[in-house]
C-alpha cells in the first residue's frame, strides 16, 4: 500500500538536505556591537584667573583714544567686571561692563550703546570693546606673556 506522501518524499528529502547544507556553509551573522555608554559630561576647561594683555585702538573719533594700552581682566566664576575709561567724553566718562562667560567661552555684554564681546579658552582671551567714541581690539593671556 502506498501512502499519498510517497511521491513527495524525494522532493522533501532534497529540500531538507538543501536546508541542512545551507545552514552548515553560511556562518551566523556577527553579534551586534555593544551599546555605547556615555560617560559623564565634559567639564569646560578652567578659565578663571588673571589675563594680562594689550588693548589696541581700531576706531577713534576726534577724541584721543590712545593707540595701545595694557589691559588686565580678572575672571572669577566665569565672570569679570571691566571699566572702560573715556576721558574725552564728558557726558559719559566711563562705561561699565559686567561680563558673564558662556560655557563655550564666548561673551557679549552691552552698556548703553557701548559693548564688549569676545572669546576665552586655553589661557587666551581676545575680543572687542566699543565705547562711545573709540573702539578697541584686545588680546590677553593668563600666563601674562603680553
């Protein structure tokens, strides 16, 4: 007596043999890479300290702006205070800047129409100070090499 599966046995045997051979010849895929574990957030480089440098005039009106003057900035807790003396401006002899330094090292503040902006990092600070009649570029180092 013949079973109704008998004609299909050669085909089923061939299929089974093919699956077995394929599974033996193909290596399994590699395991996925381990997940990236984030470490603690990076702390910004320390920027507190005293920066000594030079302030050079880049714009001046009829008022004596000077040409090149020393500048000293004391940074504490990512902030500093700077007073721009403007002796030739009787209506505004000083401009006071209270500056907060952003985590990326940039800073910008305004006092009336005057402003101070720049960047600090790696022991170096540079920027621009614009007063009522004069404007200056400045560069300073915490090592005091200026």
